[in-house]
C-alpha cells in the first residue's frame, strides 16, 4: 500500500484547492449539524417536560391543552381513578387552565403568542423540578405571576417586579422567576387559576388534568378507569408520549428545512471535491505512472486517492462540527405548531449529532473522490510517464 504520508504531503502542497474543498465540506457539515442540534434541542426541551410516572387527561379528540375543555366536576372523578398516587394532602394531581396571550416582544416589532397557565397553590409540590431563581412564589387569589426563565426579559413587562396585562385592563405583577430543568415550562407564565378563569371566562372548566401514578406500570389501569367512563368523554396519555407528540411538527419543520439546505450544499461540495480530485489526477500523471512502475497495483492507487478524499472530508467535517459547537450558548424562540405559542429552545450538541455530521462528511468525500480515484487507478504507467 502507498504510505499515508504521501497523501498528506499531496494535500499540503495543493494548499489552495485543499482549503477550498475543505471549506465547502465544512459549510455543509455546519448547516447539517446546526439543524440537527436544534432538532435535538426541541426533543430535549419538550421531552424534559414529561415524566413516565405521570399522565395527562384531556377532552377526547383534543391534540393539545389549548383546545381541551373539561368540566370541573370531572376533576374529582379523575383523581379517584385507580393508580393515582396519594400524598400527605390527598391525590397528587393538578387541574389547570391553559390559554395563549398575544404579547409584545422586546427588541423586535409585533407580538407573539405566550402560553399562560392557571395553576393551583400546590403547583410547586406537584412539580418538584420547578424552583425559583428570583423573587418569591405568587400568592393564591392575587393578581401575581411567576414566569419561566427562558422568556424573562424577552416579552414586554415579563420580568421581575414588572407588570403586564393578561387581558386588556387586567394587569398582573411578576413576583418570581422559575426554572424547570430546561423544560417547556420555562417558556410559560403561571398565574392563579381563578384569576385566569375570571379573565378568560373559563368558569367551571379546566383545560387538562395531570396525575402522578403509583408507578409507570399503573398507567394502563388508570387509563382504563378514566376512558371506560364514557360519560366523562376524556382521553388519557402518558405525559412523555404527549410531549413527544407535541414536538413532532416543530422537529419535522426544522429537520426538513435543514435537510433540504444541506442536500444542495452537499451536492455543491461533492462536485467541488470531484473537480479538485480530477485536477489532482490530471496534474499528477507522472507521479501515478511512477507509482505504477514501482509495482503499486491499481487497487493501491484507487485506495490511496480515496484515502486522500477521506482525509480532506474529515478535515472539513471537523472544522464544520467545531464551528457549530458555539450554538450551545444560543437560545432561539420559535412557535410550537401544536400549541401555537412561543417556546424558547436551546441547541443540543450531543455526541450523536456530531458523529452523524462527521459520517456525512466522510460520505461526501467518498462520493466526490470515487470517480477521480477510479480514473487514477486506470491510468497507463507508460502513457503517464511519457506525459
């Protein structure tokens, strides 16, 4: 086999073409890795909102809490269903109202939809992952709110000790800011359930009911107990499955857009790699002829040029992947298509994303260098040496 240092030297000698080709591959990997990191961030943000031992109950046929309406009288029946875990003060559950409010963005023109959740005074007990990072809890029965850390300062009036309207001429004061392990709750505003009920005319109803089960294995018994009562007209989902479904539309949009852009960029990068390798074969005819004359086989020539293309693609892929890593410190806001409200997302540069991006770079190198490598392997030693 031809020594690897021969390929490394060849790439070092052809600095301009090596840089141009590696840059094209790096750009493709950067775009692909960025899209995959954002898609992973969607799953991470929404996935962190669900727990395997919790179930969510909504009106039959509803895809999201926003479109669900449940009679208040049904709450006690759901809490009494088999499998619901009981705490010190009774069944562990939460009946909540969810609405979307149009609010002014800071630093940009126009308004955005924000999820406003009407919660009970035991919300922090039911969701132990939620903790305040500033201020204090909202007092029950008051016009006070706590807001998620990810939307803090992004919306007009949504910051500690500031005031905003949840409805026209219905001001609410922000008294606390909370985090929730990076979940979608951090993009929400929480107010007293009765306050939201009065402001939006939701008397006698809630949007959803959540319960904590004795264990994840009790889900089927709980679902049967609720759904078999046809008079309730309710459906039950695992909370993890519910948020996975919520992420499908946004993930598909980001992934599809990233794939389309990456495809056209990759096509250009592969054409550029092929042109570079063809030029290398043409300019190195005498070298190839000398290698054949020294006894190196066609397979050795083929593998050597393919290796050169792979080295080039790995260099470009590594540069593109490293360039995408700073996205980990960036947060972007997008509209969740399931709830039609803004959710603040972070990029997730996990090992799987990086490995796929690098594998894609190697694939581009192989495809771009295959035909030039075949041409090099078929070169006649005598004709090559004669020029």
